[in-house]
């Protein structure tokens, strides 16, 4: 499916008119500044050697540009790391805090190298497979070692000397920084799409541990057992299919395409007979997507679900500034989509998603008369009206921003 030609600008369903100060920028700034404010307070919980190392890394971090610090803060793996750091601080678990802070350098080193770092020594943890990963950079170092906990990385000019026990390997910093340099020894590139803005990968060890924790939860009665795992291998057919879906979003709704690139940093293909597509607040900026209901090659389906999950990200940040609902947002109401009652804020999220998907389908139908597209349009419009009836009948009080949002939902449903 392709969309060509010129179409009118979409109505601002992202309520940008009510929020001229972009909430994503505030999120990035808040987290990035929090690092500089919080980490110095943790030094007395570490031994002298680690406190010195973390202090040196913080100095490097503080020397990065505001944009670089924001990019670090926005990355999904930094999100989960920072949540765990704060939890360890809150619980007084200094051993866990020490383990977590060893990963700080993995976020800092590559941006520092891009900024000209040429002289530093830092201890960085390895995965069980001997991988040295740098979240936010789709290229990692794979060493021929197993079950080694730590590496010592010495930056000297344009080279990185990486020592594990009594063995040392040399890697070119320039080649590490170039994800297109596919022939470099020890270096592994992971797929990038959307003009280099989005990584396609679910193999990070922190993702794998997350899948294990999800699978350990009790089974849902009447559903298949929990079986979440990384999609392996992620071939170019998968990468190209997701790239086509983003391109379709770009051509149909450039505003949503641009927003997708701003919010989403990882599309993580997964395998599951239970779960289709989802996000998790612990990995903000990641979309986990399986082929439970349709293959990735079903471009319309994949595009819809990418927009679906990106829209949850958008509304999540908007609601940090404005809860939209003045009455109790956790009040349970009959759900238009599920048998069990759901909190009102979840109904609002679902309505927001369906309204935006309907906007996307409306734009597509200006140039494509495929019966499948018309059928999906009718289905989504019906879902949206069901959601609006729930919002209108639940005796819910909305904030001014929430009322504007609901008015926009009605406008979209009536078009």
C-alpha cells in the first residue's frame, strides 16, 4: 500500500494547541538534570574506588551537550535503569545500587567519544555472552569470552583497549561509532530504521530478563501460558516490513510519523501466542510487537499498531502535565472493549488511540479505495463511538484540556 499526493494537515488530535511547551522536551530535561542532581548524593553509599569511577563518569556526563544528555535520558534502557536506581536508593539496598551504577558508563561512553573524548579509563560490565553494549548506539562489542563480569576500557586517542582478566583487545573508536562498518572485527551492528532514529532489536539482556519476569507471572485463566521471548532471528524481511509500515505512516500522516520518530527509539520484535503488541512504562520509548494476529508484512496492520503504541506514549506524557480527568481517574467503569470494568484513565487512553487511528485511516482513504481499508475504517469508527458513549455517560469531570480532547474525539468520529 502506498499513499501519494498532498493532503490537508490533520486536526491537532495531539492537543499541541493546549500544550505549546512540548512535554517530551520537559521529560528529557527533567530526567537528564535529575542524574546530575541525584548521583552526587549517592557517593557515600559506594566504596572509594567505585565512587571515584562514578564521579569521573558524572564529570564526563555533565560535559556533554544538553541534547546528548537528553538523548541518554530518553533512551528506554536508561528509563528502566533509572527506575531501578531510584528503587535501590529508596529501599536502602546499597549492594544493588552499586551493581546498577556500574552500568552508568555504558550510557555515557559513546556520546563522549562522539564529543571527542580521547583519554579515559572506565570499568564496564559485560553480558554473559561477552557483549559490551552501549544503549542508544546500535553497535556493540562482542568479545570471545563467557561469564566474565567486567571489562576495563582504556580510551587512548582513537583506540579502545578492552581488557578482561589478562586478555586485551583493541577496537577503533571510529569504527565503533560507525554502525555501517559491517566488516569490523568484534563489532556487531543492529538494524536501524526511520532514518536512523529507531532500532529494531529485542536481544538486549535487560529485555530478556524482562521477558522472564513477565513469563513468571500467573497465567490468565482461559488464555495460553505466558510465553514472551525475543523474535529470533530478526532478518531483513522483518526489518523491511517494519520500515514499510513507518513509511506508510509518514506518507499518510506526516505529523504522526514525526511524532513516532521523536518518541519511539526501539521496536522490539517478540514471539508470543498470548501477547500481540504492547508498551511498558519501565521501557518508555519501546514498542514490543509480535505476529500473534498478523505478520509484520501486513503493512496496514503493523502501521496501525505502531501508531497505537506511540499514541499511548504521547498521552502518557501529556497526562503528566494535565491529568485530563478531574474526578477519580482510577474509578472503574464498564469497558467498551473488555468484559471487566476498567479505570477511566484507561478508557481515555483507548479513545485517544482509536481517534488517532481513525484520522490515519481517513487520510489513507483519500488515496486508496481497498475494501480492506474501508472495512477497517468502519470497525475503528465503531470502536471510537463506543468509547465516546462510555466517556459521555460515565459522569466524569474533565479538566479544560481534557474537555478539548474529548471535543476533538467527537469531531474525528463525525468526519
